[in-house]
C-alpha cells in the first residue's frame, strides 16, 4: 500500500530520463516506472533487435513517452557517439541517468581463469559503467534537480561462491567508481546515488524459492530516487521488499 501511495504521489512530467540497459530486467523496470510517473525516457539498447522487442512490449499508455537509442559504449569513441545520440533524442538536455549495465557472470574459481576472461569482465561490467559516467554525467553535473543512479549488485561485498568471482570483482570495482563519483560531485548540483541490489530478482511469477524475489518489489525505487532531493552520495541497498518500503518511507 505504501509503495502504491508513493508511486501515485510522484509526478515527473516535463523531466527526461536516460536509461541504459533498457532491455534488461532492472533497466526495463526503470523505463516503465519512470514513464508511468510522467517522465520522457531515452532508452539505450545494444542492438535493434532488443530495442524493437522491448518497445513492442510497452503498454500503449506509455509508448509515446519512450524513445529508443541503439548504441554500444565499449570504448571512448562509442561513448562519445552515444552522448550525441542521447542529446539529439532528448532535445539537447536531460535530467536523470539510470546506469544499469552488466549481468551476473558465473565462471571460476579465479585461479582457473585466464587474463583474457578477467579483461572481458572489466570491459563488459566496469569499463562500460566508467564510459557511461564520463559521457553523460558532466552534462547534468550543474543541473538543479538532476540525478545519476548507478545500479550495482551486492556480490561486490562478498564472493558467496567461487563461481561468481568475476561478478564480485567487477561489482567491487563499480563500488570504487561510485565512491569516486560521489567525491567528484560532492559540491555539484547533481545527486549521484548507488542502487545496490542484494537479492536475486526474477520476473514476476517466477520466484519459487527463498533466494529470489519478484522484480516488482523495486518498482517504486527509481521514481522515488529521482524525485527525492535529500538523497545524495548514498548507497540504497535492497535485499527484501521490507527494505524498499523502509527506504521510500523515509
């Protein structure tokens, strides 16, 4: 009930949000919930196929609010091209960035992996976060009311199993990147926050064990975070539905 009240009280009309990883489970939630709250969305996809598939799934009431952009950002040239595409789609300015990049990697233990595998992990899960921040964060750094949200996972806190060692390494590196962004923007208008997911999220209806929760539990998070002007340089850690309610009730 509290979640629904919070969602219904947030009006983001006139705001523009850029969402990376828009075809992923978490990115898709950001696209839908921010659009439902009234924001225009610039959704970033890696290829045309994922773009078309995701856009076709949108509810009719929000389809006109979502503009899809296709771009990789694995190197600086691609990141610069992405920045120009985003600016063009957004009409030259935007208010929010949701940086949702990467996925769970199961491979290991670490001493049995090659240097190439470790490098690939950083390219996919850390360099992309760095390049996205470098390309987009400076554009909203001095914009009042702006927000940059970095989505990470709690595997960076603890390598629960040897097989997730690469995920632990990349998540821990993301933590360091976010601390650096906190420091850099401490005296700027933009609010940089980290949304740290500490539970396995699955499609609604597929959570059939104690280790997973429905993706629906995080629905209020993104509208609440972009609208909450008191949240700056903070880690919003969620391991349960109760955590979500506790955060948005503050």
